[in-house]
């Protein structure tokens, strides 16, 4: 806070971009992401790491392409237009999700991400073990229930059923590893990201248990069943920045919850040393209350709203969030970001 108040937000000091899990919640950020693409990305210098889980990794995949604005446009359009049968199963949802990713990446997206001159893309997933590795719904549900019960006692117990698997840009071996490369707390595997597994990793980190099929045996990674990285790292409770640099975290909420099973545990917060140089940008509760249905979109809208109601609501949110983006852009242009700062 002292640094930004003294010198403003100097984009060359940003060393990490972070994106959290959240599914359809990202629609409240698509306009903010465009501001990041226009105003922040061109000013980044050196090596800048991007870390995401679930939808956050998809957002980072847009930033990592040669034309991030076009990628965001493709992502938003494909996401808004997704429709399903009356009772879709995991396979239908997984197929549709894969189609959306194909639209986002296009023919050259993967190569552009892996060769970006500044940005280094990293994707966090989990490898399931025991009951949580099963694709049988009853068995998987039992495994998730056990994980939730253990997590209520201690978050560290998730390590009994899930490993972290970080797919990382191998160019970092020569330009500097990301601050979260050796993240403590859970079993961790580091797997080089390449053309052969980038798509698999992005699909896996968005594969919500019971909702979508897991991804088995990703090329180059330890054998096993891979699922949503948000199971452990829902809101990225990882070391965000290093070497005196800052992390920019555009987020749905003005708070962070460490893991997927911590949603209702208001006392569970990220470790302070992980976020002490993190700038969190989020819509205010008052703004959220002004959105259609008074909330940020979420995956329950698929069940609680008709297709027509959902599409109208989601498009209304995207339109409303242009005001949010305009305000963020004005704050950046005016150099008055320091007036908006408050402790995280």
C-alpha cells in the first residue's frame, strides 16, 4: 500500500497475474479482463507469471495469446451461448466445455501461450486418490463427503485424497521459477507444460467433480485422475509474488477462501505472507446487488433458471459490468488508485 500510494501502480512492477476458480462467476470479470488486456498487459516487463485454477486458468489462457482481446471475445461469446439438453450428464457437459476451449484457443492459441515473450502460463490441478479418483458417482460422492468432513477438521487433510499438480512453463527453468513453484502444505508434482498437454491441463483444472468427467493420465504427468484445481486452491492460497514485485488479482469477491470445501468457513483465510504484495480488484457488494437477480452468475443458474432466463440474466450482467470496467480504467488513467486502496 505504501509503495502504490507513493509511486502509483507501475505495471512494470507486476510479477504475477492470478485467477481463481468460479465457473460462470467470471462473466462479472470479462469486462475488467478487457481493461487488463488493454492497459496492463502492454506495460508488463521481464518475466511475468500467470497462475490459475478452473475458470481462472481459462482467463489466463486468453491473456497469454497474441491478441488477448480477441480471445476474451471468443471466450465470452462461446460461454454465453452454451446450451444443454434438459438433463445433461457429465459427458455432455464435458464435451460442450471442450468445444468452448477449442473456440478459445483456435488454431494458434496453444503455440502463442507457450511462446509468449513476457507471460509464463502455469495451471494448477489436483490428482485425485482413493475414492475421489473414481468416476462412479456414488463412490466419488462418498470420497468428496469424506474429504469435506476431514477438511472441516483441518485443511491439510485434503492431502490424503488429493495431490497438487502444477503444470508450469518450462522456460522458467532459465528465466526464474514462479514464487508458487515449491508451494508447501500438500503433496506437489511439477510437470512441464507443452503442446502435448496444455489443452488437457486446462480442461482438467475446470473439471468440477460430479459435474464433469475427470481427465485421466495427462501426457507427461503422473498417472491418475485429474480434476478441478480449485479443490485445494479455490482462491489461490499460494505465494503470489517475489523479488519485491506485485501480484494483480482480478476477482469476483473482496475476500479469498483457500479451498473449495472452505466456501462457508469464513474464518479460513489465505496465509498473510502469500498475499502481502497482492492487489485484489473486485466489484463491491453494492455493485453486485445492482446486477440482474442481485448476484454474480454461478453454475446453479443452469438449474434455477430456464435457458432463456439464464441467457438474459448473463448478458445483462456482462452489459452492466461495462460500468465497472469504465470505472477501473478511469482509476488507472487518472493515477488515483491510491485513493481506493484498503487492506486485504
